[in-house]
């Protein structure tokens, strides 16, 4: 098979001919048809993101994808050859222990304990066939309306879905989404509409981009342009939320100051919840007395629970979540370098996907 292999972060990335993997116990081999490309893949490959901890030797990078099961290993009972599936890069060790190790397959290990898991499952989806643990593979039956590229692009929703589940978003509630014009922030707005949020306050710095996000809500999405003044922004968000939000969802990536996050926190009504799922390069100063007096709940969330892929596909099957808002822009597998360049500048309604077969 053809497979992209990365020597190390910052090392050579090459398209090689290697053997098709054999199925392993607890795993499956999937003939890949499409995969979604991370927006930061170019920086990752070039070694510009030192927080990532990749496998210790040459590996196949990747992310989420779509394919058809080619073969199954021992101790796999439900997945069958010929079945269309989605592959999630997020994998958690399956032992019944208090703090099971987590990895992003083909991307990074999450902590020292995860290096053993990563050594067993180092390779991602940027190949014609992928060897994957069965627990990271979800059947995609009953979705004939979605071709493989659009199904792969729909995996954009899975990360913010983890945050909305963590925050217990309920039908009719008012939600604030900070960073609403980013790729994951826009997906969070679309998802919240599908999950029957009553009102969504979309917060970002780009007024024109916010208007495009608000347009998808048919009156249920209210844009608020952030000024950078935390107090003023909190007041504007509270006004747009008719006095305060039930939940705020922070998806701001690589924030250099805490102001937008603090504005979202202070926009909450009594008993509100804040979910942190973005990233910040400086500490977040928590206003202790305000949090205590307002009964606010602050939650961090990394990725999503194991059943999230199945639940997301159920939203699509039911028609609650339309899959046309985020557009796949497909490149052949051989054109990975060009695709990485495109992913770095893709719009929030676009997803770069790799086409693994003609």
C-alpha cells in the first residue's frame, strides 16, 4: 500500500510503499476512503508545535477518517469486513482503572503513561489501509446521503460535541460560544442548533465572519463582536443573552490574553456552566468570589467520550444535524503537501479532506 510516513517532527515526510498491515487482537484493518486534515498539520509536521509527543520512530500521521473494514482481528465481535466506518484518532486505554491513558493516534501521546499505548498503536490514517483499535472505530451504517468526503468532513463536529455534552447543554437553553468564527467554534454553533439550544450568542473578533455564522441560525444565533475589554464584552454578551446564559463554551485557540474567556464567564446567569476546550498561552485568573457567589461551574474538557461518534451519527440520521454547512475540499492522497498548505488557510465552513481512492 501507499502510506505517508513521518520520520519525526521536523523530519522527512515521504510517500512510501509498505505492506498492508495484518489485523491484530482487538483491532481492525480499514481500507481508507477519506480522511479529514487538521488545520495545523503543516506546523505539526514541521516540528513547530513542541507540545505534541509523537511516536519514537517513523510513523504514519493522520487524524479522523472514513473507510471500509478490510479485516478484523481476534477479540473483535461486532465490526465486520465490508462495513463502512468512521475512525476517531482519540483512543483511551480500555482497562478499568481510575485514570486510563489517552492518545491521539498518529498525532500525540497524552502524558507519560500513554507512551505504551502509542507504541502499540502508532499509525494514523494517511495511508491506503489503517490498522486501528476496534474501540476507536464506529459503524456508519444508514447514511447513504453522505459520500465519504462529506462524512469525513463531518468529523469536524466531534470535538465541540464533546464539550457540549460535558456542559450538559439542554433544549431551550441559551449558549455562549467564544471563538465562534474558528473551525471548531462554528461547528459548535451548528451543533448547538441541532441540539435545540434556544439561543446562541456567537462571540468573536471578526464582525463580518460573525454575520456569516449568525445567518445559519435563522434568528436563533446572535453575533457579538468582542472588543477585548472583558467588562464591556461581558455586558454586551449578557444583553444578547437576555440577561445571562445558561452555558458558555470557550473554543478560542491559542489565546494570548484571558479577556474573551473572562467575558464569557461573567455573562453566565446564576448557576451557569463554563466549558473550557480551547487553549491559552497565559494563566486564567479565576475571580474566586464571583464564582462562589454565583454558583458558577467551570469544567475543562479534552476531546470527547467514546460513544460520541455514534451519537453524532445518530443526530445526522435523524435529520437534526444537517451535514451540508461544512464543505469538504478534497485532495488526492498523493497531494498531501498541497493539502496541508490549504488546510492552514481554510475557512471556518471548509474542511480539507484526503481522497484515498479514485
